[in-house]
């Protein structure tokens, strides 16, 4: 039985090998590093604000990105299209949900409760149990009426919930658990939901409607709202991450309009099942298997002239457990950034490649810059401290003038994103505009530096060839009786 399971997984879990880097890609990636070295060296030979050229480049690049996102999101100012009366009766694709879980008994009750409440229902809800050793077995048998089957075999439906199933696999990571579930499911579309993610009651209906309205859609992201613990650090991290997530989803809308969206969070995403099978499923070797997958879907679409689309669905909402302590936040961002570097390296042949359109000529070159952006940011901060404590008063005054202007731009962009986010998603952030303004003012020398530190740790993790995720701690969406 174990050998047959391994053979099935091997069919859709190929090892992704780095591809040769063409000259344009090599030049783009190399230039980002060379420019950083040259700008850093200027600090020791120039005077005035140009001595802080690393910081100026960082500010200029970030401002250009904000301008791009602003222009691409202007359509969100237009009134939403009126609801089609026939939309309620159109044929929606059958959808199944996969919840990959390893020792997630503390959060599974609330996650499954939300899935079982979904309007219009789901054909299949599969718990892909990745070799759990905690209370998961007792939870699923006693509270949810499931009986385990042999490893790799889908259980019989729950005696309490006819669309709920249990798939047990030996512990080998989230990607392999997802792939195992994909092979045994029968629905046209599949949704991946993390065990610590709580869907709104109509979230899966919104996803199914998106696939029904666009035949070429193969991957779609929902809107996620972070939830942290109730401690002081949890409240602070939730405050900053709430606005970070909002800006990120507005940015995803912008890149979607440029047909270059790459980031579809596996915590709440939906896919056409046949497309997943066509590209080999999720890659178990990658630290961010959801992000890497979209690159292969994009590549496959171009290679075969399929015209596949990737979207973010503004009316599909969920809440997800987010890190509420410094340690857990840094571990998460270390993994995210190391996985981002992995993916950029493995797909480096697409960067600067006109064959991939805007994705190859704009999005991936931007991602090449993003590999070094945190290094630019931390270098700029270190130089600022050096000038400040080195008695270079004139330089420091000039630098803070630039920072003041950039903070004003960031504040305007914060408010812009909040306005668009409300129009697009209908969600209203729990914090007031005053709290948003406070976050914009506080972020450059607090949360932003912590993010960059996580990215620096990600660089070290990538260079060492690390594959560990680190221990995950749940604090935001734990079931009440599991505290």
C-alpha cells in the first residue's frame, strides 16, 4: 500500500530543477547586486544626502512601485457592476476543499465548522492528515464521525457530515499531503485551506462563481485578514499586519490587471484540478509551494498556448492565524523569503524573457530587485545610524527630509489602499483611519525593519540550503476548548 501511494505521488510531484539562466536574466540579477555595492561605497566618498545613495535608491524604487499600483488600481474607483439576476442560478463547478493538517487539533474544529457552514455546500471536504501525532485522530473520530482508512486511501464519508472525508498519509510535508488529496478527489475545482484559516460563509461560493464566469481561470486567491493572539505583542503585530495585508491585496489586484499575478496564498486558494495534475501538483522541495506552483502554471500556459488566467477574488474572504510574537514572525518571514529566493532561482530563465510577456519583462525583473530590496533597506538604516552617531549633522538633516517626504507619500498610499479595499471587498478594517495613519508613521522604523530582518534570515536560510519550516504556534484562531 505504501509503495502504491509513493508511485501515485511521484506522478504529480516531480523534482523541479533550476533551469539555465539566459544572459538577460543574469544581467538583471547581477546588476541589482552590483548597484548595491556601488551605492554603498558612495557613503565613504561623497558628502551631503548623496552619501546616502543606498537609501535614495530604496526610496525611489518603493515610490515607483506605489505609483504603478496606484495607476493600475484606478478601476476600483468605478462603481461595481450590478448583480446579474441569473448569477444565482448559473451552473457552478463542483468544488472540493483540502485541509492539509499536521498536529492541528487545536484549530481544526473552527476551520471545519466554517467549511461545513458554506452556502450552496461543498461536494468534498478532505482532511489531508499529514501523519499527525497529537489529538487529531480522537478529534476526527469522536467529534466529526470519521473512521480512518489505510494510508493513502480516502475514508468513507463522515456519519455526521456526508461531504467530509479523512485521508491519512505518512508525515512528509504539506505539499505531499495536498498532492495525495488531489489524486483521490473528483471535483472540477479544488480549494486549499490551511488548518488555521477560517472562511466566511459565502467564500467558496464566491470562488465557484469566479471559475464559472471565466473558463480560462486556473488559480484564484481569496482575501485574507490576519488574526493574532490577545497579548500585547499579538495586538501590535495584528495592527501592522492588517494594513500590510490590505496593501498587499491591493498590489495583487494591480499585478492581476497586468496579467502578472504570481502570489496566490495556499492558505486560501482555488485551482482547476486538471491544471494542477497537468503541471505536477505542488513541489515538496519548495518552502513556498503555493508561490512556486503559479510559476509552473504560467510556464505551462505559455508553453502550450493555453491563455490561462490567475486572479484574486475580492468577494471571497477568510481570516487566518498570523504570528503574534517576534520569534514566530521572524520564522515565518524567514521561510517565506527563502522560498521566494528558491523560486526566483529555479525560474530564473523567465526573467527578462519576452516570451512570457509582461510577466517576463516587468514582474520578474521587479522580483529580481525584490531579492535585494531588504538588503538595501537595512543598509540604508545602518548608514543612517552611522551618520547620526558619527556627527554628520548636515547629512542626517537631509536624510530625514527625504524620509519625511517618503512618509507623507506612504501615508497617502495607506489611505488610498484603505479606500479601495473597502470599495473592492466590502470589508471594513476594525481600526480607525487614525490608527492607520499611526501605523504609516510608525512602520518605517519598526515593523518594516523587522520584515527586512526576516528577509535577511531568509537569505541565510537559502544560502545554507535549509528546508525546515520551524515550529508554528497558533494563537489567533484556536478553538475555545483547546486554549
